[in-house]
């Protein structure tokens, strides 16, 4: 095999061809730039640079591409391209000034000043350069002043914090000020440069929670978006020190330290994409630091020295950062590393039994978080051998725990299996089928120790998720569970046995014909679950299992109807959902989905039903209480009981526990609740509008669509400032715009347009946000829609948006039918559509004289359409028509002449001669002003108008 590198000399002809290609591509880029297609221009310039061999030509291309990057607000790239052009020609004044603009944007004022100073030297009379010089000089002076001021503030804050003689209020204020300062790039840099790391370590060493929190949050601000500073901080502070802080038994400190770890990870891995006003620092490879952090977190997972809160956050960080964000990314080495070095540690957490001695410190949420992590790791694997390795490690771990002489080890193995079943079910299902596992569960159920029975029953519940296995248990396990339920006096075991029976009883889903138990049995089970749920003497962890039972039983319409009618039970469930134990969220979400019937239902085609009956196949049957009127009654009762406030609390749960599947279910419930416009005010009042925004932005594709549609329903009829207070109102726009996609159904398109119309009527900032989200092309396309309501909604939305310059420019452009469409829509029979289209035209003609002229040439029917508007029965439409005529007469004398020579003169005269009338005065005045303009232009002779 030959590894030699061959060089081929280019002929003069080849070189000339390359040069021609470069110039041609440069010219092509210039055309794209002039046409406003910046992305295409960048592509052309980049291709030109690849083939260009002439330094001067390349310099021009770099300079041109820098202009594109300035337009795209990519200031680092713009400055880099300008520098390459300046390397060729140090007096390239365009490149110098563009680099000055780019450097100013990234905060390098001193370097920007030097560039514009050179520009002013080359062209000393250029007013732009002189003005920029003055402005930058003033900004640099202000920055220097601010820097010295910031240094003194930082020193003062640390003095207050480290001096215990200062009052508590002053120290708290200093801590908050330090945190806020660290969130700004300039402030973070000043803290770092003023020995901030050592001083913050002193705060941590005080051991006082409020001081530790202040220090950790300040470190998080300093590490955000700055790779070099982050590396320096973790070297000075130490990863072990960070882990020891997160390990303390204080939830707030553990959470703050986890946030610091996340900031560190984002900065080192490049996941933080935000602009921070500085060029990305050139630093060493961060792989070693990221690997050290991963190893430290894995060590924390199974360490006895770590508190339950610290363990939760370690597992959360692994869940967020180990699996790939995008499955198309081929690199899943972090998942493989975690499986090799940490899978057994995660399984150890899953297997902990809190009722036994010598267990790891845990919270109520720890084991569920571990199960979710297992599921994410398994889902991140790419091939069967990797999945087989995962199963083998789990299998070996459980087998090694089985010991006929040690019952504690056995229940640890079975509890581990429960954890796997709640995570990667496919793995757990195969392990349950292994010889001896099911027998061990049955043996534990018959044990005299209550803890053995409790663990075994939970494992049976989790393992009967599949319909086939549930059917097996219905045949073989019901008697065992009934026996445990009747004999045990321990409420914790009794309720778990009941949940097992509930799960088996609901194995047929909502199919009325597939009831597993006798008529009335599921209602009895449901009644008992409600009884336990409302019993305050039972601990919350045990009552949680009552909700688990209802999550299965509410597949039955009788059970869900009884449950919703029992308001104390509903409120008890909502109170549990608001508690600190977030492992209940999935069960509550399932129950609510069942009660609102917001799950997907297949359409039943009558012909196929008849065919199935003929061939003696099973046909699903709908329960009478699953019909629309019953569902609506249940929704009303749930709203009255406060379901919205419970959902709002659930949405705020930790992102690891609030899985995408749970988010989708919550979105489905919100969608069902918002169906009736009369109920939307209650949803807004209880915080439902705000709660929907994160569900519409993150989760499964289906969940985001449901949440976005629910948002559209609320935003279309509510005051946006009340429904989405503060800055949240701007977050609503993107989900609404996503519903304009042609893949969404007509109702989603219509309600999205209605809600955008409502939002666009509130402020210029909201209108600009809608435009920024690229909604205009979709809104325009729906103005051509055949469906009358969708076309009307799109036109109304456009009417609100035409006050923006960006929208007006689209109507000014030649070579499209936008203006023609608006004029033709004014001729439609629908009053609302005419009102919107004529309103848009009235505003456009007032803003631009060119549009007045264009109206007279876009269609031959323009005069007839305007005459119809000015004679319209609806005074609002008539007024808009008269305003358009007035604007056109003021814009162009030729257009005014055409209007006066037509029947429009008679119409204006009739309207203008009407007696003054408060209800019609605006349109009478407009007609009179138009006639006065005609007289000024000499198109008509003076005559008396109005009352004598």
C-alpha cells in the first residue's frame, strides 16, 4: 500500500479557470446579497474562497462575506473575515470599518476604536468615521469608570459577607448583589480578576448555608458561557470539593451545586450557545475535565456519605448530560462509559429497601430517578450487542444477590428488578422470565416478614404491565393477592395488594367488553382506593399507592365517574400531587387523562365493525359513560375541584422526574380542560396559561402539539397580558406559530391564527416577535385558503401586522400578488373578511404612496371594489373604504383623477352632504376631506358641503 503524497502542478489554463470560477461565484454572492438572501450569499462567497488563488480577489471576497456575517449578527466571524482582508491591504477602509462594527458588538471597544481611528486617518472628512470615533471614545471612558466602580463594589461585597459583625440584612443584600453581578460577563470577569475564587471559597468554609448558597450561585454565574474561566475555577475549587458540597443534607444547596455542575458542563462541552459579548477563548482540550466530572458523579451515586438530595442531583445530572440529545449523533461514548463504570452503582440504588438497616440515604424520589436514568441509558444504545451487554450486567447483578440463606439480599434483588421494570421494561421483562425469579416473588409473598411481602407485591405489580403477563396473573396471581389483602393487617401491604388487583382488573383498558373481573368488582376496588386516599392518618407514601390503583381502575367509566363525583378524593389527589414526593406525578397524570378521556381513540369505521362481527372477531365497545356529555360534566367537576392549580404545580417538577411521556399526558389534560370557551377563564385564573408554555416547548412531538393547541384556545379569547403576565407573553408566540404548519389540522390552523390576531393587536413588540418567528409566509398562504373561517382569521391577523415596516415592505415588493389579494378580498361577501382586508389596505395606503398607485394597476376591478366598500351597509367597512379613497387621492394626482371621473364622485358627494351624525361622523368627515382634496387639485369646482 502506498502512503506517498503526490503534488500535481497546476497548468496556467487551470489557474485561469479557477480564477474565473472565483470571480463568477463572487458576483453571484453579490447578487444574492443585494436581493436580501444572506445565507445564499455566504454559501457563494465560501465556495469562491475555496477556488480563489489570487490574494486580492480573496481579500474582496472575505470583505464581502464579513458584511453578510454582520447582517446575520455573527460578529466573531465578521471580524475574522475583515482581518484576513486587512492582512492583504492594510488600507482597506471598508474592511477596517466593518471590523470596527463587529468588534464593538463583541465588547472589544479599544480595538474597535483603533480601527475607526485608522479609517479617520485615511478619510479625515468622513462624518460617519468622526461620529463613531466620538461615540466609542465616550463609551470607553464610561467603561473604564464602570470597571473601577465594579472593582470597588466587588471588594465591598466580600468585606460585608466575610465580616460577621455586619447585620444579617446587609449580608443577604451583598450576597444577592454578588450573584446578580456574576451573571453579567463584565461582572463575572471582575470578580474572577479580584481574587474572587479564593474569597468565595472562604464563604463556603464558613459552613453557613446562606453563605454557601451565595458562593455556589456566584460560581455558577462566573462559569456560564466562558470556557477558559470555567476551567480555571474547577482547577482552583476542585471537583471533589464541588461533590462534597452537593453531598450535604440540604436540598437547596444540593440543587444550587447541581446547577453549577450543569453550567460547568455546558461551558466545557460547548452546549451553551448563547452570545456573551466575547470571542470564544482558545483553551486546552476539556475532555479530561468532563471525564473527571462524570466519574465523580458516578462515585456519588452509590456512596453512603452522600445525602438523599445530593444523590438525586447526581442522578439528575447524569440523566441530563450522558444520553445524546440528538439520536442522529453517532457518538454515544458517554453512555457506554457510564454503563461500564456505573450501571451496577445505579442498580444498587434501585435495590435499596428503606425499611431495612444499613441502606443508602435516599429521598422519596431517588429510586424513580434511578429507573429513569436506566431507561435513558438503554434507549441511547445503538445495536443489539450493546443492549445484550446491558441486560447481561443487570442479570449478573441480580443473580449475584440471590442467596437462599439471606432474605435481605433476595429482596434487594427483587427490588432492583422492580426498578428495572419501571425503567427499561424490555430488560426487566426478560429478567422476570428467567428461571427462579417468579418463584422467588411468590415465595416472598408468603414470607412472614412484612417487608418481604411489600417488596414482592410491588414487583408483581410492575411486572404485570404487559397484557399477556397481566392475563397470566389474572389466572394465577389473583388468588395470591386476594389472600395477602385479606390476611395482612399492615395497611402498607394491603394497599399494594389492592393496587395489584386494580392493575389486573384494568388489563382490558377502556374496552367495555374486556372486563377482567365480574360486574361491580372494579367499582368496589375504586371505592376502597378513594377511602385510603382520603385517610389523613395514612402516610403520604402509602396513600400514593391508592392513586396508582386509580390510575389503572379509571380505565373503567363507572370508576372514573364515581371518582370525579367524590370531590374530597379529587382534592386529596391534587394535594398529593403538590407534595414533595414527585414519584406520584405519572400516576396522577394517568388518572386525569382517563377521567377526561384525552387519550387517543381510533376512529371506528361502521363497515369494519360489521365485517368483524361477521367474522366473529372482537369489537371494542364504548361505555355509555364515555360519551361526550358525561366527559364534559367530569371536566366541569374537576375544574371546580382545582385541577388547574394542581397541574401548574406538577409542571414545575424536576425535569428528570417529569418525563416527556408525563408532559404529554399533562398537555392532553389541559387540552381537554380548555375545550369549552367558558372554562378558559378559570384555567387562566388558576395559572394554567403560564403552565402550558413549558409543555408546548419541550416534550414529545404529540405533547407539544396538544399543549400548543390548548395555548391557542386560551390566547384566542383571553387578555394576553392577564393569561401570560410579564415576559412570558413572548414565549407563547413560537408554539402558536408551530400550529400554522400545513401538517396540522384545520382547527389547529384556525385557532392559532385567531390567537396570533389577538396577540398582534396588543403591542408592536409582540408583532415583531411574530414576524421574527417567520410566521408571515404561513399567514399569507392561509389568506389564499378555500376555508372561509381560516381565510378570515389569516386576513384579520395580517390586518394587525401591517403596521410593521417589515410587513409593509413585503406589500411594496413587485412580482407578487399580495396587494392584489387584499384588494380582491375586499370584494367578498363576508363582512368580517371585508372589514379586515379593507382595514389592512387603509393602513397600507396611509403609510406608503406607492401602494396607492399600485392598487390602481393590480386588478381592473379596483374601482368597482372601492365603490362597493364606500356604499357598504356596515359603517365600519364603509369608513375603511372612504379612508382608502382619501389616501389614494392624497398620494397621486392621476389616481385621484381616475377616482373623480368615476361614480366615486357621486358617492363621496352623497356621503359628504349628509347631516352631521355622531354615529357616522368619521365617515362623513372623510368624504368631505376627499372632496376638498379634489377641489384643491382642480378636479371639481367648489361647492357647499355639509349643513348650511
